[in-house]
């Protein structure tokens, strides 16, 4: 031990060593995991949890706690070890890593109260951190947000989307740390230990970049202090480290990604690490700083009164426009509601929200991943975010949506311009797989209004729904059909046309509701009676109404402006196929092209004319 | 007119003016489209098509033509106008813009022989350009690749993934042009006309950046020449422009994104533009340079002999490993086959391909969007690319996959580590929606082998399949089941267990095939006879075999290590529900957690034990 080691320095170094020991022990016991990546970041995490971050270790839910996001989620054992160090979990509990009955999973999830968001898909943490930092501004708190990233994940474009959002929003409460250990999973990273090239990239994106030795706890402390003092821009620590630091069998060596030590190797590594413990001379770690307690604008517990829809029956209004109107009304009534845009606010009508609540309107520019990632961070901290763009472009953020589902965050999504009914812009702008994407998220409500009243009402329902919700809106204007007093509960449907002599039920939603009604009217003149159900809640789907209709009419036809895979047809079959009921479907059969909405609806079988033909064919062939 | 205008300069300026006129005319006639963004890039496109690019206007398929990718696809009318200028289409044809019967769609698609890839989802063109440039190296051609981007799309992280790939691969044949007009759709872009800040970002990513006045055809020509002379790194022109240039009603003004002029406004604009035409003094444009004709390694028309699988029956081999083996064998047999990795080659076993064909193995690091984007560019130019990563992380590239589907490119994808059967790593690493994603791509084959033989065979089938194909592989080892001589055609299935007294059919694929077989064996001892079908081709699905099984056994149970939405259950219902057959399903019901593979299979209903219980319940309740 060097005699120049100050007491706090020695204590922090020992914390880091204990974090390494704990990470080795827990991964060896689990038989899988990432001790080498835990070892590289141990000094940084020691400094963060014992000195830098202000938080109450007794109260994970305090809204003004500093936030920590482990973007390199595979270093989970290091995080759990840090919690053990400050008494959040017991040391014994950390040895249940990756067991079925333990919430200490292979990658962190919000099953643990200290975790805001699930990580493990690399490159997502910083975008969520931007959202957490925006939330501090929203509620008037001075909490800071720290995001620990691997160097390999800097290759993800989403990191640079987050970097530019951090710059644009001047988030000086945000601090990223790059654990630059130089080794990816299968090879060295693109830049290895070239700290200056990495720092230059961050500076080009407007960040205050500090190059630091990630194993020097004093230098890391000083860098964090410099970050705290930096105003008007976020800070990044480019921390040079060694993968497997302190464990000679793996330190700086390739081939150790995601590999635990054998029991024998682990004993050797622990002995080696224990020998690195230094006398502390009674100094110990500094006390964990308490949060400031400042929250200028705490969240309300519930929304205020929401202005009801005000349309005339039959009036032509696009659901995308009514969505914007409804979102603005909700924004007035509930300070928790925020809106995020990807530079299409004048097409999705979220500019109406911006007009009434500009301070809660966040511009992501054309960067859907950070839009969704920001919304995840905001949702994790109490906001109710609505991320809106063309539905086709929400697929850009599919992995973020997937991870949002794993986190179970209270985030809402809306996609406009769905289906071939957008017309001339052509296939690249038509969402034909958005229902498939959102239906595949457990517990995500999937809502698809056909008129302005239901669109406004479903905005309110989505906000009230606990967890994720998706609203699909359309470009064409459709007639206002429902009374303003009508309720649209998640999981419901509306039978719009029905008689005792119905021989077929059409289950549909959105623009095709009106084509179905027209087709039903046409064939009624030929003595064929058809029931029409507005399946505005695609998920959960109204199994009771569908089952009754299936029983009474014996044939169900699903109709959707979406590809067949993953949409309304699949949702209905999931309910009716176990009952052996017959379900036919009409969906967009192939990659579409440019044309007028009317032409495209017709050649894809979705027009009233085409549907009437399909009804006749199905009924006559029975 | 200034007397200092050189003849070629005057001619190019007039070309640009005519491109603007044509763009105004075609969008006004269509009643929709983006004349303002066409106007900003007209001078750049004039220089590119009449002087800079080497190509044969008579032969769009020449492999050594320089490539042009219009990443800002909404400027399609400008591209069509350029084609009219060089005689590729007629001027009259450009006036059919966006009509149903015209291939001149709202955004370019490969329905047009000069278009490599569909664009219109911003931020994808440069990744495809990286693939086109890699292809030049692959076939030994000196063709250059030009990608015209908007400034708004620089916000997409995928652009920075492409930038780093361009740097990593030292692609000096690649030239990007940023049309820096400063205006996005709904507002000014983040950096407006700040050319130096934009150029600094590109320099930080290792590109040779040239700031240029995008309306000065001489300066643009000189910048392209500088790009051609730059070795070892790609070039980007940061071209300062005005949106709506030359049309006073819209030049540099917000609110004109995506808006055509009225007929009257268009007449005025055309008159204004015509007044900008300058005398050419007989000089005219330079001749279009011809391609060099150099192609050192032209592609074979077909693969050579492929080494067959060599396993012992019952041997335990993971399908992900057999996939790697099969891909390496295919790589030896077919020089068109290339492999792309996102730093997981040692988990997906694509390192076996790298060993036998390192020059056709492309590392994308942890950047799935550019991996897929590069593969699209390579596929468009004759390669047969296999992009492989964990299936969960292919969702990161969902919008690229969507656009690949619109392009109908011959690109192949493989996702490993599907489902809860990966075990301890937890939900973030488990693909449970990948079948939904790929089934939603029209004409994409979706293949899901259960053993090593079928895995190897399906690699060959995927390569031979015309268009997109996806192969889903698993982490656990499974017993080799099939003979090396067995054929696995796309659209087929294998009945693995069958008798005349079967009362239920299990349709499944992958690891659950073996659980189903064990469950069937168990209940057979109780007198319940169950058919088991290996549905290795999830799409197209084997409707004939399923229908026969459904008729003969009257009850079909689908089983999948995937969420219910969009997977095997949906695929089977799509075929059997129109016949009114009863289909039950077992799928992963909720967000999973860490645990052993065996535990997770069991609690999610997928183990032999759980399946036997489900079979008993279904059969007894009939």
C-alpha cells in the first residue's frame, strides 16, 4: 500500500475491490454472467454509489433521488454488489443471481424497485437517461441522472440520437460514463483504448467530454465534480479501463466476455482481489449525500376534468386530427401528460398539444429511437408520455418498444398514417405491420378508433390504462359516428349493425368500419344480413361479443388495412379458433404502391364494393 | 446572365432549372409531393447525373455503373426529372407521378430498374450505400456510390452507424451529400445552415468533409473531384442550400414541406424558373462518362456443390451452431454469399464463415441497423447476404427489415437465442416477437429448424429462395433427428409421429418439437394418440399437411417458444380458421424472467410435462 493513499481514497478502492469479489462470487455460483465487464467498471460504480450520487438508500421511490441507469445491463452483478455495499440488498441475496425465484436477474429489470428500466439491449440507457433528466426539469427537481455505458454499445446509432437530444435540451443534469475497456464480445472494439478519438465524437455532438483513468477513484471523483459544475451541456466521462481489472487470469484479455470463472478460478481470483485491499486508517467512505428535497412541481395523483369531444354527427374528421385535439385536452387536464414528436407534429396534430403545453412538448427531430427512449425515462419517473409519429416509423424504435414492454412502463404510443388508405405517398409511408408489433408486447393495449369521438375518448383511455398503450390513427377523414357521451373502455367493441337474421359478422376497425357498413347496406338489399362490429380495442379484444356474434352468425370476416400477419384477423382467430368457429379474413395481401386512397382500398379488397363481393362469395359458397 | 459563365456551367445550371420545372409540374399535376425539397437539391443532382457519375443510360443493370441512392426519397420527382434529362424516361412519363398505373411512385422503389432500394424511411440510404460500396470491393469493380441525404435525416442514429461503418471499412468509393437546406417538415432542423458544426460531426466520424455552396455547380463539381481524389476514407459534401430554391413563393420559407403548388402558382413558378435559364453558347453538358468496365471477380450464376450435413443421429447440436457450419459450407460453394455480424459471431457461430471467407465477412459491431442496411445494398448488387445476430436484437433493425420487404431484396437474416429456452440471461435477450416481425414481411420465408440437419439444409434453402428469408435458431442443444439426405423445401413440414387413432395434432417447431414428441410418448401410454408436425417452414406454412391433420384429428394444438401474437399459432389459424377447424395454442404468456432453460420451458407451458397436461385437459374436455 502506498502511504499517500488518503482515507477516503483507500475506502473507495476497497469498495471497488469488494464489488469485484462479489461479482466473481455471484457469477461463479450462477454458472453464467459477466464478471470481466463488472471488474472494468467497479471503481466507477464505487465512486458513484458511495460519494457522488445523492439518494436515500432506504427509499427507492423518492422522486428526487439521483438516478442511475446501467445501460451495459450485462454488468448487473456489479449493480447488485453495489446495492449490497450500501445495504439495499443483503450479500447473501446477491448469490441468488439468475435464479428463477430471485429478482436479481441476468440483466436488471424494474421488478427491482431501484431499477427504472430494463436494460440488456445495448444502446438504450442513454436515451432513457435523457428522459429521466427531462423529467427533473419537468417536476422542478435538481436530481442528476447517471448512465453507465459500455464502449461497444457506442456503435449503436441510438446512442448518438440520445447524444444529440442531450445537447439540444442542454441537459447539464445528465452525466454519461463510457467504460472504455476496449474489448467487445467477439473482438476488440473499433477504437480500443483510443480515448481522444472517442472524446472527439462526443465533443462534436456538443457534450463536455472528460478523459479519465477509470481505475483511479480520485480522478473519477474529480471528473464527476467537473461534470456537476458544467452548465448548459451534458457531461461524458470517457473512462479508460481494463476488462477483468484486478483478476490476472482475465485482465485485458480477449475471450472472457460473458464467461464466469470456475469455482477453483474464482477462489484464486478472490484471494488475488483480497490481497488488493488496503488499510483504511479509520477514514472510511464519505456519507452518502442526501437528495435536496427540492421538487417545485410535484405530480398530481389524477387528472382534472377533461373537455369532452364536440363534433356534429356526420362531420368529416380524420382520427389523427381528433387524436391531436384529444391529446391537447388531456394535456390541459393532467400535468403528468407529456408529448414527444419526431418532426411530424403538423401531420399527427400533436402541435395542438405543443400550443397548450409547450413546456411538456419534447422535440426528438427525426430520431424515433430516442423519442421512445426518452418517453421510457419520463414514464419511469411519473410522467405519462405520448410518443407520436407516422405508425410506419415507430417500427424504427421496435427494440425500444420491446424493452419498454419488458419494463412494463406507463408509456403511450400513437401512430398515424396507417395502411394503404394514405394513398399517393406509397409503401414506405404505410404502416401495415404496426398492429403486429404492438400486439406482440405483453399487456400493451392496442386501440384503433374509426371516428373522431372514439379517437378522443381512446386518448383518455390510453392514459388511464396501467402500462403501455398504442393508438392507431388514419389519414383520411371519416364521419363522426358516436355520441360524445359514448364510453370506449379498453377491451370493448361496438356492434354497429345487427339483426336476428345476420349470416355473417364483419369485425373491423378504423377506416374500413365505414366500408363494411356500406357493404352491409348494399347486400342487405339482396337479402344478405351482415353484422358489423367496430373492434376499436384490438388488444385486449372483446372475446364475449365476438363469441356471441360467431355463434349467432356462424361466420366471421375480419377486415383490416394492415397485412394479414399479426393484425385483427389473428386477434380474432386467437379467440374464436379454440371454439372451432369459422373465420375468414381480408387484409392487404402484398407490398402496396402509390395511388389514390380509393383505388388502393379497392384493389386491396377493402372498399365497400370489394367487401360486398367477398360477402356474396362467402355466403353463397356455404 | 453573367458573361463569366462557362459553357458547361451554363448548361448544368440550365439542367438544374429544368429539373426544378419538371418537379413543379409533376407534383402539381399529382396534387401531392415535395417540390420544395426537389428544388434545394436540383443543382447537386444536375452535376451528379450530367458529368460526375459514370454510367450507361441505356443499361440500368450494368454491374459497374456508378450507383446513386436517393436517401431523401421524398425528392423522387427530382430523380425522375433527372432520368428524363438523360433519356431514361420520357418527360411525359414524369407527369404520371404517383398514379396507380405508373411505377413513378411517391417515393422510389425497385419497381424501377434504376432504383436499387426503396427509400422514403429517412436515414437508410447511407447504410445501403455502404453495402453498395462494399460490393464494389467484393467484385473488384471501381464503381463509386453516391448517396443524397436530407439534413433532417442526419438525426437518425442509423446515419451514424453507417458513418462509422464507412470509416471502419475505409470506403473511399463512397460519397455522401447532405442537402443542408435547414428546414425539416415541421420546423427548422437542429443546426439550420450551420455547415461547420455539421462538418465537424462527420470529421469526428472519420470522413473527409467538404463544405460547399450546393447551388454553385462549379463548386459542387470541384467538391466531387476532391472526393474522387480522397483515399482511405469516405467523403461527404455538406452542401448549403435553400429549400424551394429558385421559386420565390417558397424559397427558404417554412410551411412548404410536402406541399405542391396550385396550378396557378405552378405556372408562375415555371415562368420564374424559365427566366433563370441562361444562354449556353453551344457548349452544352459534358458527355456522361462511361463505366470503366473493370470487374475483376464477376459473380457466378449458381452455387457449386455444397458439402452435406455430417452428424450422427441423436448427437446433441444446437441449431445456432449448425447454422454457422452450414453458412460456412455455403460460403465455400458460392462466392455471392456474404456474412454480416454485429459482434456476436462467437455466439451465432458465424465465425466459422469468417474463417473460410474472411474477405466476405463484414463486421458491423453492435449496430444492427447498418448491418441490415449494408446487407440491403449488397443484395441489391448481386450478393446473397446473411445478417446474423441474436434474434431479439434484429428488432433493432425492424424498419430496415420493413423497407427491405418493400424493396423485395434477396437478403437473408438469421436470429439466434430465440425464446425462453435461452434461460438465465433473462427477457432482454429472448426473442419472443421475431416470428411476428418477419411474418409481417410479404414474401419473406420464415424458417425454424429443430435439429442440426434441418438447420444446415435450411441455410441452403434460404439462399436459394428468391427474396427475403429468415432463419430462427435456438441456444440449447437438440438431438440430430433427420437423415442428411432429407429435403426441407420452403413451405414444407415433417410429420414426425402419426397414427390412424390420433385425436390431436401438435404443430410446432424448434426446441419444442422434442418436448412435443416426449409428451406424445407419455400420453400414448395413457391411450391418447397425438400427431406431431415439425412446422420448420412457418411461412409459407404447409396448409395441405395441416388441413389433413386437422381433418383427421379434429383438434390442432400449436406450441411455440414465442409470444402468442404473430407466431406459429397465428400462422396455423390463418390456414385452418377459414375451414372452421378447432385450434388451441400454447405460447409464452407474459414477460419472462431469468431461470434455467428447463424451469422456464416448464413454467411457460412448453415442457413435455406441461404439454402432456395440456393434451389431457384438451382431450378430456371435448
